[in-house]
C-alpha cells in the first residue's frame, strides 16, 4: 500500500526497495488509492458547489486538483497512448512516438474529450459515484497486468508490472466494484463498472496487437477512460 501511494499520489512516502513482488502487491492495492482520491474529489466538488461556483468550473477545478494529486501521470499516459495508437508504422515506431514526450493531435483530442467529459460529469454525479469512478479507474491496472499480458518494452513500469496479477484478484475487485455500484446507483452503477471493464479489456487487446504488449502509458489511458465512463453513466441518474 505504501508503494501504491508513492506511485499514484504526490504524498511524500519513501519506498526504498521495489521488486516484482512489491509491484504486484501495489497494483493489487491501487483501487484503494483510487477510493481515497475519490473521497478527496467528492469533497472538493461538494465544497466548491456550496461556495456557489458554476458547475463546469467546479468540474474543471476538481479535475485539475486530481491532476496535481497524481502528478498528471495518468493524463500523460492517456496522451502518449492516443498518439501511439494514432500513428502509422510498425510497433517500434508507435513505441518511439509514445516515448518522445511531445503531444500530437491525437493526444490533444483525447485530453480535451476525457478531461472535458470528466469536468462536466463530476458535479452531476452523486458523491459516492465519484469515489466509485476513481476506484474503478485504478482497478483497471489489475486488468492491464493480468497473467499472460506481456510488456511492450523490456524496461519501464510496464515491464515491472505486466503479467503480475491473478485472475482471481481481478475478479474479486471487479465483482466488489459492481456490488458497490449497485449501492451507489442501482443498475446504473453496475452497468457503468461493467462497461468500463469491457472497454479496458478491448484497449488491452488492441494495444497488445499494436505494441506487442502494455506499457505504463496504457495503464494511465485505461484509468482515465474507465473513470470517465463511470462518471458519465452515473451522472445521468
């Protein structure tokens, strides 16, 4: 859990030794970190709304706060994955585009759509749905790192965590999230979680075919996409 908090938040938690075992446990704990971030985001939405801020401003300020709280890491992954999937050429070229660090047109469009969608949905979603959305976003890491999923590169975060997660752990988390979704918003909640999981599995399948495996950027893209799906579905309750 300490490693998960160190990786996924700006909290000044020091972790000296990081091996495959620690990485596996950190990925399995990631949904708990998402729930903590969700509580903070839900509190920000409630506080800003009570101050009389316009709904869209509340959404964008909360999204910005989440980006600061996570070092913008998942947004960077979303942008790089969009550019990698959008370029032509062999997997090596796509991976080079992702590693370049620049933001191409696909990255810009992906960020506008995802951040804009999250900002619009946040004020309209029940506070518990915000917690569910961010926990679900981090639960996608478990799906991305299931056994049998190879890393696209021999180094980096993807190489450290790819293939480390048991299907039983993944099933336990997603069943728990679907059950929590039913408590948050009957039918809307479980449907949102199921839809998010299905889209992430499709993303992983596509990136394995396009890149030869997953990278840390793919985890970020999966996280932000799933969070948007849950927020969008639950905001219509």
